[in-house]
C-alpha cells in the first residue's frame, strides 16, 4: 500500500484526538511504520526524533528490548484475567513495589487503564470515603490553570478553558484556587485558607499536579507552596490528591514528585510512563485509612464498586515491572540529573531571541514561551518547521517544551537546540 493511500484511508476513517481535523488540509498527517529508540520512521524511512515521548509516555525509547522481552515472555503465560476474585503474579509484584517506593503510608493500589480514569477513581473514592462516615461532601478544589484529564469528572476539576468550556453544563461543581505565579505565594495561600474556611464542610479533596502543570503550558511552581497547602487541607479536614500521571516516574528529577514535598497526599494517581509507553495502565495508590473506610460486611453497602474490564491487565503490569527494573538497575534518576543540567544549559542558548521568554526546567521537563510573533498560531508554525528538520515537537499553544525519553543523548539535545535556532532566525 502506498504512503499516500495510507494517509487517505486514515483521514477517511479516523477521528484523531485533540485535533481540529480540518487542519490536516494543510498540515501533513504522518503514518509511522516503525519506531526504535528515540526515533520514529515513516513509510518513506524519514526519521523523526520523539522530543515529547509520544505524549509523555515513553521513558526508555521505542521498542525497548528489555520491556519488549518481558511482555513477550508474559504473553505465553497469561495475557489477562478478571481481577474481581482473582489475581496474578505481575500485579501483586507491581503493587508491592509501588507501595514500597512511595513510602510506608501508601499501602493499597486500585487499577485502571488511563490517567483520566485514575482521576475519576480518586474523586469517587474521596467522596465515598466521607459518605461511608456519614459526611455528605460533594465538591472538589483544584488549582487555576490545572488539567487532570478529559472525562467529565476529570474535566470538572481542570481549569484549561480550551478543553473545558464547551462541556461546562455537564460538569461537577468545583472550586478553584490560584496557583502561584512566582517565588512568593503568601497571597495564594491566604486565598486557599479563606476557601477552606468557608467551604471545608462540603469539600472532599484538593487535587493538584505537584511541581509542574503539564498541560497547563508546563507551568512550574514550588514544593514549599504544596507543603503549606497540604497543612491547611489537613487542618480543615480536606483530603489531597496528587495527580502524578504526567510528572511521575522521573519527570521532575525524582522518581515521584512527592519525594520533593515534605507533606504527603492521601491519593496518588499514576499512569503515562508507568509502562514505558508500551501498554495502557493507571493506578490510584492510597492509604489503609482510606481502604478501611470501605472494609465492612457486604450488607453495610460500603464497598467501592468501581471497575474496568481490563483492570490490572497482566501484560501491562509486566511492562510496569520491567520499567521499575530499569530504574533500579541503570541508576536512571542519578544519570538524569546530569542530563537535565545539560538540557537546561543548551536551551538557555535560545535566550538570544528577544521574542522568547520564561525559560524553565524541572528535572527532565524544559519549556519556554513565544511571547511575540507575526504568526497567529506560532506554536503550530514551530511544529511544522520542526517536522521538516526531523523533530516531533508538539507545542502547547505558544509554549514550546522538551520532554524526551531518558535515552536522549547530549548530541541529540544539541541538535534540537540548533534546529530551533535555525527555525527562530527566520521567524
């Protein structure tokens, strides 16, 4: 089948995510034939460097041999079973490892297969926790500029108008408190305190992405604010949900962002990098205190009756165990510290362009903003020009970010920066 035939068939039958399909009248759709390491290859064998880890899921490169072999070996033994009333070795091993890595307070794992579903589970679990204690709370609190997914519950606690505005009539009623925009966050803490004072009797939980609001244009803020915010929530009896779907598994410089916070949440949502980009999987990790509120005789009707058909898929759990193996055996977090510093230094070279600003880095996430351009959709222009140079960059509006697989080399980082220099010289 010809390359052009594939594109035509795709556009005839497929509705792509997060896309105005009419854009493909002018923007190339690129069918990918294979992927290896940091590279994607189209059907003309042109290579594209995956600078965004394929929507932030790929940690150790495409077709990683270790993860691939683990899945293949598992495939001949057990592919999937119902998780209600049954279990299997990969999920038991993974759950034990995650709880150990997250710390003693976290002791129970509840699985799903995507990030939005994990957020939905955490919201429902928090609401139901209070209900089981005869406390009727029905609202949630989130940060301004936040994003937590696109199912209705997850969308309700988000604050990115682009995704949310259309569906407002369908959403849960939620409250919003401002995210810090600079080093000083006293004003933001005071607003949070006032909200908690007025509404704590109806608030189940405060949900946030710790350290980096990824889909919120990679906005970065301090762990110190998070610590003080959690203290306030504790005082007013409001639970805390960490959405580490995008920032977990090394993205912020530690295995989990919560490691950089003194105060800990009640729920942690994990997905994306958990399987290294191989399989859909998500998990909500919580404490015995939460679990025990549901533990009762059947007749008490306190069970958490939430389920997904592919919950705890054995192949996905096997991939996740392989990912944790790589972190352990290859000292990834320490290696990334040097790589992160190099990326920050290289991207600083783009400061020569006066229309670029707000350069920021947190671990393996780097970003900057186009603050002035003759192009109405400046980020899209960068995307199109980067493709010509063999780079997959997918800006968030006019925010350009770099979130590569951890196998990226310093030479490849330098190539990305040099390519961006060439793009911006003619911008």
